[in-house]
C-alpha cells in the first residue's frame, strides 16, 4: 500500500469506497437516533448527502486529501482516503474525513492514513490534532484506531429534536 495526493480523477473510487465503508455507520446512527430526526437529516437517502460531503471535502481549497492505494500484481486500486484541514489560528490540525474500503479494513490502512495525516500536520506546524467520530456502535472501529494512536476523548453531548 502507498499513500499519495488525491487528484480529481480519484473521485469516483473515493465515493464508492466511502459509501461502502459508511453503510454500517449510518445503519448504526439510524438505530441510535430518533427516527423522525434521522429522516429529517437524511430525507432521501444518507448516500446522497454523504456523496455531496465527500465531493465537497475533496474539492475544498482549505482541505488536503490523500488516497491509500493497494498495489498488487498488475493492478492497483484506491482502498482508503483521508482529508485534513488546518486551523492555523489555534495550531490545530483536523482529520476531517477518513474511510477505508470494507474489503481492506483491519489491515492497518486506517492507522497508516491517520499516522500520515499526523506527520503532515506536524510538518505544517500544527501542535494539536483533532478527529471527531460518533459514539454509536458503528463508529467503534474508528474510535479504536484513534485511541490506539493516542487521541484522548473529550466527552461531548449533542442532542437532536425534530421541530
């Protein structure tokens, strides 16, 4: 596996792997959240809003994106990506978005992407790194990776109510 800068021709592969990776996450969120609120947040299908979010993150000028490429035999394929934002005013680097294709999970790719992002943040002069994830069961693998790499949890309660 190698990590290289994202280019616009990667977008279809990044979207495909992201939607596959986040399917269990959104299934878990739907179970954890009030159904009326969930349906308001994702009225058509979560995939539509998530695809838009990935496209926006990959195109944003204030976001740096890298892809993980599995190399083997005569072919290579994109198996993960990470998007990072720098908040210079607070010397804070943020892992804004990350996903690994389910067929390649539990192989250290997520860890490698986070470590790559952290190294880049340090080189860019950041002194603190942040990543946000859910507390639901679908996000448990992500939390495990972040905690394994030394991230500390700041408990935050976010409440939703349908109006």
